């Protein structure tokens, strides 16, 4: 995931206040949060906080961090409207029940709160999208449940968010995995 670092800064600095980061991973986004962040809950079913580098990232953070070893599609144990911002980076691809996770993310966001994301997903170009559909079953088995053909903007909007801004661009690597969706959406 380190090769994605140049893309993190522009995305992560949009987060503010009480933040929920879904798919916290090894905490690679922590270096990019700005001074407007008060606290962060980092949610991920994979708990790697016993790894020295991850522990150091958490300990060196300028704001308090609470790690929760939970799945976002299992129902979130937070009151409705608790968070000012929800963040995901390259995570919606791996959540099995992604629609359920997005509904939960919306529920715990304050009215007017922002969902900030950078994700990879389905190509706009038909030929690449067809290749994504062909390869996805194998890719999914080989890469820990990752899906390369999800239409991220549609999923976000169907989850009850209103798209404020969306950048579509090609990142590094093969076309089937390099279709980026970077955006900010508000709780509608
Ligand atoms: C490709 S990694 C990205 C990690 C991190 N966001 C980053 O940018 O480095 C995808 C992450 O999604 C997490 N994940 C998978 N299923 C999930 C679920 N149901 N709910 C929340 N996170 C999940 C994985 O454990 C993994 O840490």
C-alpha cells in the first residue's frame, strides 16, 4: 500500500473533527491527517496493533486514536450521528457486504458530515470493465476478497450520500486495478 502514499495527502486532509476510518489497516493514513482532526476511531477486522511500526504510528499521532477490531458490514456499535467525517482508502473493494457497510457509515455520520474516500473500482471504458468482470472471480480469491469491478460512485450514492466532488483518474499499475475514484460526499 506504500506506493499509494502520494495519493493519500489530498484525500485525508479533508477529514475533520471526530473521524471514523473504516479499513484502518496499518495506519498509513495517520501521517496525513490535519490539525482539524480531534479524535479518530480506526476500525478494521484485522488487528495488527502488535506490530511495532503500527504501534509507533498510533503512539506518535497528534490526536487520540481508538482501534476497533470490527467489520464495517457487521453493524457499527456507534450512536447515529456521532462522527464529523468518515474515511476509507482502498477499502470498499474488500468489504463483502459493501452496501450494508455504506448504510452504517452514513448512519453514524452527522447530518451534513462528510465521507472522504479514495478507492479503486470499475473502469468507465467498456473494454477494461469487461476484463475486470472476467478476472474478478480469480482476483477475489487470490487477493483477500478484493473486487476490481465495483462502481464506487454509484455505491456511495445508493448508500445515501450526495457526491460533493469526484475525481476519476488512472493510478499506477495495470488498468484493471488502477481505476481510481477520489471524492467527498455528504450525508444527504
Ligand atoms: C487494501 S487494505 C487498505 C488499508 C488502508 N485503508 C490503507 O489505505 O492502507 C483494505 C483493508 O480493508 C479491511 N477490511 C476488509 N474487510 C473489511 C470489513 N468488512 N470492514 C472493515 N474493513 C475491512 C482489511 O482488513 C484491510 O485492512
